[in-house]
C-alpha cells in the first residue's frame, strides 16, 4: 500500500528514521556500558619477571558475580606489555596457563624462575587445576605440589 499524500509519506519516513536513530543509540550505549562495567572483576595478586627480563608471570584472582566461585589463575605475557582483558567480560584469559577454583590464600603459590625460559610453579594441590599448561611460547612450565 503506497502512501500518496506527500506530507504523510514524509511523516512516515521521518518516524522510521527517528526509530532507527533511537535503536542505534540504545545499542551504542549498551555496548559502552557493558565495556565500562564488565561482568568479571580481576585482581592482580603478584607479578614476577623472568631473569632475562623477557617475560612476566602474574598471579590473578577473578570473580564473576556474587554467586560465582573465585578463580585463581596464572597468566604469562611479554615484559612491557600490559595484561589484556576481555572487551565485554573483563576476564584476563589471554595467556592463561593455570587456573583453579580456589581463593589465592588456599593455593599457596610460589613462582620460581630457575632459568630464563623455565618457570616452576609450586602450589598446594596443583593437580586439581582446571587448566595446567606445561609449555607456553618458548617457556617450559613445571608444577610441584607442596603441603
């Protein structure tokens, strides 16, 4: 059904254009809000640099909401580069090599660089981790359980 009245046609077109602009604004502000207030909170507990100054290892703790468990994880990154967080989630999952669903105090981490390309992670009950990598780039990662 075509609208023959030019004034009515202009009104319909203007109304559709206004609705389009409103939808665009709502979508834009929603994306900005989700980026500024991500669902997960990350906290860096400690960091250590490799002996040759090339790598940084960070022990971090994540909580995604009131009811979700606390996740303690270890991330590696090149020195001089900051930790990358997910745009909407706020999670620091990039370069994550170890992850366990416990508070950091319960895990009792000790991070030891015994060589420039070898990291030793000593922790209580390392075997129950949900993620446990033994290689990352040219680094070797060893795990030692301790009491």
